[in-house]
């Protein structure tokens, strides 16, 4: 509802202007039927709003860092684009952080140029407290840095998997904790949800790098 075409009348009818306006659009989720194996269902996303922009207001300027996907997406930075913004609840960081939740934003964006041969689209993730960077600030002293962010689809389980790689803590931007390794975080939906929103699961893997051995000269 509330999707409109605005008309501005001039004295000369030839100069009348028409503008597509999606800023006030509203969605009725109760009467909508999402696909059973869609990202919306699999990740139990909460639809927030439809947003739009152009080359001067890109998804990155709105705080969304790009996600690498299985599909070859060419991005939306070249002109007018539209996007659906969702809320992604990734749980809580633990008892030490109290009841603070790790609620992220996820964006699926496209341009009118998208077609069967060119995917002028993008998927972005806005982590809490990052402002578009892959760096989460913890009490301003510690920062959680993230390498690549990948969204993939597992055809064996028919479910999506979000992977955050090379996660490490940095103290005052200098010292890396741990100094000899990094962690990878996996977030996935319930493949047995039968088309209904369900909870998310996650697991993490720590990769400890082997110390470099010094070769002895003969």
C-alpha cells in the first residue's frame, strides 16, 4: 500500500512532471506468502522497509557492507537502485554484555537495469555498531575485525549459510588477539522449518596458524 506516482503540474501541460515515489510504501506480511526455501524464511528475517538511492547514496553509505554470493552480482552503485531492508537477529554476545542483542541489518538491492543476463543487484550486511565497515567496536578499546563475508546456498540441505571469516580482536588497532590465528563464524537457518520462520543456529571454528620454522643454512 501507499506506492504512488507524484504529479507536479505546470502552467504548460507539456512541462508536467511525474515521479515514482516508493518512500511511503507499506507491506502486509499477513496476506503475503514467501517462498518456502527463500532467504526470508530460512533466516527468519523481519522485513523493515523499502529504501532507495542513487550513485551518491549507495548501500555502503547506508551502513551495508557487501556480501559475496554464489551469483555474480554487478552492484547497484551506478545509478538509481531500490532495496528491501530486513532485520537479522544473530543472538546475543553472552552474559558479559547483558541483554544486548546482535541484531544486524540485511539488504537485498537491485536496479531497473537488472535482467536475465546481468544481475545489477547487491546483498549487504550491516553489523551492529559498524557503520558499513567490517569492524565491530567493543567499548571503543577493542575492535572485532572481520575478513570476508559470504552468503551461500547449500543445495544438499536446501538452506542458506552466512560465513564470516578471519575474525580477530584488535586492541587499540594494533595488537591482534589471538596473534597466531583467527576464527570463522557460520550462521545457518533450519532446513527442516517446512516453510515457516524458525530459529538460527551457528558454530565457530578457530584456525591456529603453525609457527614459522627457521630453516638452517647448510
